[in-house]
C-alpha cells in the first residue's frame, strides 16, 4: 500500500558501509593524508530498506571533502572538492551508532504517532545525531534529531510546506 512501510527488509548497516569504504585502497590513501569521516547520508526508497550510504570525508588542513557511495558489492569514491558549506566538520565515530533497524523503527513510531505517511526521507548521521527530514503526504516537513547511540528523541520540528494566506 505505502512503499515506505513495506514489509520486505534489506539494509546496508552504517558499520558495514564504513568498513567497506575504508577497506578501499583509494579511501585508505586519503585517510593517511588527513581525511576523516565526518558524515553519512542516505535517501531510502522506503523505511525498511537502506541499500546505499554516501560517506563524506573531510580534511581540515586543505578544507577539502570527498564522498564514497557504498551499495552492496560496490564502493565508488568521488574526487576531492571544496565542501558545499565552509567550516570544520566534526570527526564522526560511528562504531556505536544505533543499528538502522532500530532507527527505522523509531521513525515509523514517530510517523504513526503523528498520523503521517512519508513521501520522501533524508537521513544523515553527523555531530553524534541522526538528523532526519521526512516530507509527508499531507505536504508537511517533519525534522527529527535522534541520539546516535540510543535513538533518544532530541528534537522534533513540524512545519507545512504550503503557505496559507
């Protein structure tokens, strides 16, 4: 019925994505040059299936970033570039990050409580927080911050994407 709440489950866990990326010789070489993992991003097709992560690595010395796209059986690194937003990016230690099944269950719980169904979901992991943006079928934006390790709700912000007179 709703593609975001399908029962089929297949995932790429954060720890597996990081391990796959950092096993790649090109990524290891850059990490030796001062790059470190600063954030992760995914835009899943539904809330039961995360099959791709984009990992962003930052070098504070030269203010450059590169990303690595990880899917099952594939690791693709992009060339170095300037970050879209300037500034220092925190080093992300995600060994203790909540497994995605718990994260997705928490998001589903929030959606049920709000009586909303998502049309699009963007999930990032940075600054020790899962930062999630949900665009719902009722044309609302729900922004959620969850603790990276425990899944504790830190903040929730809801707004309409349609302005009324």
